[in-house]
C-alpha cells in the first residue's frame, strides 16, 4: 500500500464555552451565601471593584427597572416575557455567551485537544472545572469533603425516603422548626392552617421525619426523643415506657416510686437507668452547628393591590458592587510598563463581566420565580392540595429559556411566601390527565382526594379501587385502576377487603 501526502478539508461543529460564560453560569446556580462569599473574594482580588454604598446598587436598579417594565407590559396576563441575551462582548453578540445555553449538552466533534476555551481574559479557568494548567498547581484541598450540615443531611434523606412531592414539601417546611438540639418546636395545628391541609397529614409526615437519622430527631420533647431511640434498639418495653413517662421521678432519684410504677426490682431498674444514660438527649449535637445559619430567602412574595401577587428579589441578598471607572482612568494615564497595563486591562474586563453577570443572574431568577408564582397561584390561595402539576419545560417555554437554565435557577433558591419559605424546585410535581380535556391534576392532589374519599366512606359501603376510579372520573380525573391502587398503597391505606374487616370489627 503506497503512502502519500494529501490535503483534505474537514467540516465540524463545536460549541465553545468561554470562561466568562462559565462564570455567569456558576453565579446563576450559587446560593445567596455562596454568592456573597464569591463577591467578597473578588473584591479582595480586583482593585477596580468596589462595594457600592449607595442606596440602590446597579444590580438592584436593573431589577427594579425590569419589575416596572413587566408591570407596564401587563405580564400578569400574558406570562413572563423572554429573557434577552445580554451582550457581554462589546464586539459581537455570540450565542455561546448567553447564560441560557444548554451547557450540559455542549460538545465538539473535534478531538479533545481541539476543545479549547477562547478569550480567557485573565480569568482563572481552573476554578471552573477546567483541566488546563500545570498539574503541580492543582489544589487538592478543593476535593476534600466538607462537613455536612444537619439540614443538608436531613434534606438528602427527605428527598430519598418521601416519594410524595407534596409531603416532601411539608417535610422541608417542618425543617424550619428544629431547634439547636434537634427537637421539633412547631405547632402542628398552626402549620396545617398555614398550608391549608389537615392535621393528620402533618402528623403523618412528622412520623416519617422521626425515623430519619440521627435517631431521636424531630422529637417534641425529651421523653419522645428517648422513646424513639429505645424503639430503634427494640428496647421500648412496657417497663421502659413507664420509666420514660416518669423522667421527673428519675431526676428526683425517687427509686422506690419508679420500681413500683415500672413493676421491676432494684437490679432491673439499675439496668434500665444505664440504658437511658447511654442515649443521646440532643441528637442534633452530632453535627457541627457552629456555622449553621437561618435560610434567607432570595425572593419575597407578598400580596399587592387588587389581590395580585407581587414578586421581588430580596434586596438584602443582592451584591452591591460596581466598577471604579475613575480609578481606572487615573491608572491608565500613568506611565505603566507593558505587564502592568495588561494586568489593569484584565482587572477592568473581569470587573465589568462580574457586574453584568450579577445583573443577568438577578433578572433570570426574577423572571423564573415570577412565572412559578403565576402558575402555582391556586396553591398560594387555597393550600397544598391545590398544587398544580408543572415541570421545568412548562416554565422554560413561557420565559423562553432552556430547561437546564430553569433547573439551575430553582436549585438552592428560596422564596418567602405567606405560607412559609420554600425552595423553588419543590413546586414541580407530576400530573394526572383530565377526563374532560381540561387542566391536568397534580398527582399529590389526586392522592389527597383518594384519601378523603376513603376517610368518608361508611362502614357498610366500602369503596373498592374500581369504585374510586369511577368517582374520580366523575370529578374529571382520568386515572387507571392500577394507579389508584399504587397511590392507595403509597398512602399506607389497606385494601377494601381489609378495611371492611377492620370497620366491621369496630361496630
């Protein structure tokens, strides 16, 4: 086979994500605490960045302008308008510079060596997950696992153990009522009223939360905390239950009274006391709570004139920074060497990019959260059983963004509402079709209707799954029998045969 040299043309497609775009996307998915720490770090590194002490920072002014623009355009009726791409490059408005890019699916048909990041502009590309640079400069400490907080530990378990998104939202809401020891301090009746659901449902979710790790969490008092740990060890017998119910006598060391109440002798009582002493009365202390801070909402929702909802960004969380153009003009007029001029130019470019990225982050969060509130209006008016089934695509189509952008916006972003503080991502639930061609029903609201129908059934007329299907279809809910059975089992409701036996036994 003869070897020859030839010249070929090759056509390929590639998407180039510049470090500036990486920075904008990184800012978008940051929580308010992470963003504040990042901005403080940039203020220390960049001499052309300064903290804005005026009443309205540039980002806040831009957001206020956006709010007034949406109000004047009547966006309450037509939905949120699409977010226009901000031209971070003064030369051209390339689509790759848009924060609303599907970064997760960006690819290049060239070899990995061709996938370079163009226009670094002095930004540290290694901080954005790039593999470039000298391997000796890699910071291995960035890969060390951080101490997980109690809240993150519990949230991870809630997302895994609770399948029902509505009950998952309730569980997340109950997290706000934990004290520093891990005890639940909320009033179940008041929480049920604020969420417009029955007390039994709150109690059921609380029972699930009491089974999370660490054992004893979400107990309402010391006796319940100890009882939960003893049940986990399979040591909560009648004698131990009597001892836990009389902790005040144990504190007084009234052993004769305890032996009489528990019906045990002195040796058994000593063993029971040893088991009590081995338990943890403060389960939350197993986690480092020194850095624990209350959640500060990114978005504030309140009722305005004529009953309309007003959605605005929390101004306390908006970083107030600006570019010191005066100082930049003074420095550039000085006789600087080539290296100093390059450094000042990079600082100026990075400062402008940061300010514009913060502006775009604020407007993106505002548009997405406004549309979520608009689509979930019935939840805020009537309670959790009216949670509307929506997915990321429903929001993305209205605000004219990519689903990945909406996903980043709704992660680690919290909204303060008249019903409490919720993470934006918890407003997304699955749907059940309408039998009459109308709006779809939330799977959680359907479960709530099934439970209500079963709770109201008389002992002489137990509802079968087929009968439940018929009743739900009469209400406009198109659902299959196997789905009703699945939802009934998820609610821990026995079959019609078993319910008939149980209710007959009570007659």
